[in-house]
C-alpha cells in the first residue's frame, strides 16, 4: 500500500517536469521583447472638427439591438424609412 502514493507522486512529478525539457519542436526562436521600435506620437489634425449635435435627435445607442447587430455585421445597408 505504501507504493501507491509514491507511484502517484512520482508520475505527477515526471508529468510536470516533462514540459521543462527542450526538444527540437519546442526549441524555436522567440521575439525579443527589448527590441521594440518607438512609433511617432499621436497628433491631432489642425482642422479637427466634430459635427454639431442636433437637439432632440435620437441617440445611436437607443435603438433596436437586433438592427444594431445587423448594421455592425453587414453595414448600414437597410433602406431608409419612407415618410
């Protein structure tokens, strides 16, 4: 009966340490995290304007969720409602 816990512990130790070895498959070149190039800082355009808000206009997030999903997937291809 004493051999069973030792056998379980040994098999667990071997299985755990099996990933520490280096084989030809797992021994590959990895990217160097210190060889990072700096990019240019973000710039705001000189003529940065937003459209003026219209009073009492419907909010884009206050709509039918199903329509928003369809618009997100396929784009706004639905025909405009008729007056």
